[in-house]
C-alpha cells in the first residue's frame, strides 16, 4: 500500500516541482477523507496541483469557477418541470462528482459559499425536501486568493472548519523554478497524467487509514493540544477539528509505512489542520492562524 501511495505522490511531484511537503500534505488530506483548501497568490500552481490530484485519482472530475454572480443552484442543481412526466425533475449540478475543484472559492458571496456546507460535511445535498447522496469518494479541492486582493469575500468560520487542511505553495526555490522554465509546459504534463489509483483502491486505502492504531497516550497528546488551543485562544479548535487532526495523523502514518500514529505524525500535520481554525482569534489580532498553530505544536509537551 505504501508503494502505491509513493507512486501517487511521485507523479504529482513531477508536475509540482520543489514542493514535496505541500504535495504530501495534499495526498494525506485525500487519504484522510478530508477536503483541501489551497491559499496563495495567483500563479504559483494552486489549480495545477488540484488538477494533478484529480487526474491521478482516476475519478470523475468537475471544475467550478466561483464568481460573485454565481448562485447556489449553479452548483447543486435545480428542479425543472418535465412536460412528459408532468412533474418537476431534479437535475444534478457539477457538485455531483467524485473530485470537485472549486477555483477561487472566496470570489463567491456568502450565500453561494454556504451551499457547500451540507455537501462537505454530510456528503449529500437536500433540494425540494429530497436528499440526494453524493458519489464516493467525494473530495473537494478549493483554491483561494489572499483576502486583501480585489473582489474577494472572506470564508466564514463554519466553512473553514469543513476543510481538513489549508496549505500554501509559495514561490519555488531558484533551482526548481529553473527546471520549470526549461521543462515541459505544465498544461501538457497534466494531459499526459494517467490514474495511479482506481476508485476501488482509493476507497480501500481510505478505509485502511481509519484503522491505523492511535494509542491512549497519543490521544492524551492530541487532547492536550485541543485544550491548550481553547485556553490560549478565543475560538480554539472544535471537536470536528480534533477528529480532523487525528485522521490526518493516521493518513501521515500510513504514508510512512506505519500501522500506528506517533507524536511526529500529529506535529507534521498540526499546522495545516489547526492554522485556519485559529485564524479568527479576536484576542490576538495581527497574528496569523499559522503562527498560533506553530506555537501550539512547539510548546505543548509530548506525554
């Protein structure tokens, strides 16, 4: 299983050069059955990483470009009257896919953003009093521009908490950028990518992630992190965030060929999982959620 995960990660790293850590975190998010938020300036490869993940999974893929005039029905679907059947028939929107890329999620209004809440948490959509199940696996990858840029709307806390991780790519180092400048166009590379996983294999790996052993002492450490976040910060980490941290650590352990979680696994995924959940601390203005999460990982002792 580790060999398959390594091959999957290596293929994405061929497209996203010089960002091995970010790619590994994105893969861990997928294997943990979470959703991924990629935040950075335009032009650093957010959409390319999203497409590489989708193509390497071999699952049904849809891309939704969020804009200020987008409506919830444009995402979820709507009911249209069928004359032959003499009734309204629900037509599924682009959200009904296995891998969904939401490009520039914070360019849509809060009303449209809220259309994702039920789907991301419960993997189904309600319309006209009827519940429609989403396909499995269901993986949302959203890209986001920095909030100071023109035409963006901040994501509410409830929306941020649905994302298991938030990662950043940043500008590549000089050697990686030179390789990219001299190499094949990334759009052409994406076209050549072949699925590494079948859908069934991915579901098997996701099931195996949840079976990775987490000892009582390890759970004590995880809860110490949660308690410290709630004592030091006005918001703290929610119970959903605690589950996200455990599942991400289990995925990280499996990616490293282990059947049990170590403290290093929690520390490796701690900042991407906790950072965006601490980004709205009103008691410590001026500090980013990433800075607050790094302080937690650094100062909370391992039992």
